[in-house]
C-alpha cells in the first residue's frame, strides 16, 4: 500500500502541505482544513507534521459512534463518510498520533485519505523541502513516519 511519510527534520513549517490538501479536498486555501497539520514547538524551535498513519488496527474507527469511519478492505485506507460524521471528536481523542483534525468550521473530522485517486498526494507535491514523501509501505527505508 502506498502511504504518505513525513520527515520532521526537513520540515520548514511553511504549511504549504496543509494549504494544498485543503485546496484539493475543499477548494479553499485554508491550512486549518488540511488533513496534514504542521505542529510547531516555539520553545524547542522545531516543526513536525501530523498525518494519518493508516494503522493496522485503527482506534479512530473503533471509537466512531456514528460509523462514519471505516477501513477500505481493498486499499487498507481509512475512509471518512462526512455525511455520517456528527462531530463528536471521539476519533480525535483516541488517535495516538494526533492525526485526526477536528474542524470546528465543518463540524466534522478530517482524516488524510492519502490522495488515493491522485498520482501524487497534494501535500507531497507542495512540499519544497522533501519533508513529505509517498512510498510503498515496504519501500520506506530511510523515511521517517
């Protein structure tokens, strides 16, 4: 399975990845709507990206009361049915990686779909530093997650 991987050491904190994601999925250049978020620690002076890791046993899917989250049996990706999402944020609370975005604007959870329908994920195409890459899960030597 093809997945998005991040390397925080290369992240400049520009948020182009989040903006590109929001443009592709919502048609608006708003980094708050990106499924990939850049988290900054001003005291330690570093940035890192949070993105869905497509867990083998996803806690977010198990916690979803509205059955808005499911694992696609063919691709292994986590699928969000936004029409079913009630904005309870249970998925946000249980994600051990902080990779589920609680969008107050939408009242819905946003989870990376790995741009499955695209040749290259929007965040990968937008990243000028190479901090975000897409690779087959078995070809990830040297790529941080």
